[in-house]
């Protein structure tokens, strides 16, 4: 059992949070509930996607020395939840940053 991958994912979330804080984009841009809702709905969507993929035999857990071995369900590792949070939070922050940059460029 190793927590290396989980620690890397949590570190990534903290890094994205710092970018969010620095540039006031999602949670730190005043849209706490909207950001939380976007991330929660997206994570649930992808978890359902994963469960369907697992049920149809398309997705499977795979093994690695960097994983905790903790499963949320059959073939669904704990790390997947954190990966989906990184995926959705980074997408949200990237979109908001690009939107902010384009607006600043247009007004200049």
C-alpha cells in the first residue's frame, strides 16, 4: 500500500487552489456555490461514466505500486475520485482564466 499517487493528486488540488486564489477565478473569485456545484455535478457525471464502464467491462482498476488499494466500489479506486476532482477543478480554473484573459485583451 502506497499513498504516493493520492498525495500527488491532493498536491495538485492544492496547487490549483493556489492558482485560483492568486487569480481570483472560481472559489476565490466569489462564486463558491457555483464552483462547488459545477465540480460536484461533473465528478458525479464522471463517476457514473466510470461505473457504467466498469459494469460493461471497458474499465478496470489496474494495479500499481503507487496506489492505496482502497476501493470505493468494484474496480473503482479511491484515487479515481481525487483524479476526477483534479480534472474538473483544473478545467474550471483554466476556462475562467482564459475567459478573464480574453476579456482583458478585448478591453485593452
